[in-house]
């Protein structure tokens, strides 16, 4: 049968999701834990590969197995063998045609950024950081140039393997939580798919606009250029969270995990 898993992890200690010879990836740790629980090799496929340092609040992966076990057992048993910064949150049996990547109709990410004159400490690795004040209204005006279907070549990493740079962003939301000395900004993105480093490169541009380096309409020029050289530098992976894929309701998979409530 085919099993889907919902997984959360802190990516700070790992070289991204995808398996590597070093064995220091989330996929490597999860497959090792599943193999120990199942007492046989288990190969998994995920909804979206994340870079080194990127976290996930609901990565979804699937695998096939001949074992007949309760779904709750896959959660508890696998977690027994996982390090403390990776945890399976749920398990569901899914139809054979379900594919964690191919069945996703959208994907969601969030970036959490600390605006403060002093760098983060307790939140190190969990938030991005800017020390100059951000203009929220300017960043909001810039969003109009990103929504909808565009050629996002200007935000595409050189090593990107996507067949097409044309993607559709359906939603971007910016919110903030302020204190007397600092502000936390949350940028939430939803699209049918994302290019490699696309969000980190968009964030570099939005933060440049927020800090007054460029006006909001500059983003339209960046998109139209279809050239990575036209955009701002890639922003840090710190503070980037994969919120998870979106599937059709017929699969009956959860839409979020408890970890969602941790973010500002």
C-alpha cells in the first residue's frame, strides 16, 4: 500500500532535503528511520525539495510498502528513530495514483524576517534579519508585479532544473508583529510551483524595496528583464519555511500541522 507522511523539521543542521553521499540530509535521516522501523529499505518521494537551512512545517512524502500497519504506528515508530529536529506529524494511507509531488496543485512558503538594529540570537537560523527599517506600504505596492502568471527567470538560480520558468503566484501576504525595539515580518507565498531559489530571490528584491534602495515599480522591470542579473542578491535561507503542498480534498490529507502556530 502507499503511505503519505506529513513531516516537520528544522533545516539548520542539514544539507537540504535531497539525499547526498554525506548522509546529512532530511531525506537520508527519514529513510534511515523508516528502514529501522519497517526492518527493510524504504525509499520516499517528497512534495518539494528544500535547500540547506530551510525548515518545513508540513513537508509531505510518500512511499510504498507491503507491510500492514496502523497509520499511527508509522508516526510513533518512525519518530522513535529520528533526531529531535525532525518529526513525522501524521500518516495516511492514500490511493496508488497519489504522488506527493505530482498530485500537488499548489505549494506554500513563509519567510519570517526580524527587523532590528541587533542581530538575532535565540532566533538565529529561524528568522532572516534586516537592520534597516522596512516600509510595509512600499513592499505591498510591489506585490502587484508578482501576482499571476509570469516568466520568473529573473528569480531563477543557475542550477534550477525546472522545465519552464513560467509559474503562477496566486497569493502573497505580508504581515507584521511589532514591539518597542523590533518588528517581525511574515511573508507568505502560494503558487502552483516555485523555481530553485525563486522565493529567496524575490525576498531580496522585496527587502531592497522595503529599505528604500528601489521604488516598488522597479520590481516590474526586474520581472520584464527575465535575467537573474537584474534582481537583488539572494536572501539568506534563515527564516524560510516550507508550509507544505495543497492537494485535492478527495485525498483527505491534513492541510496544516501544529507547528504552524509557532510562527509569528
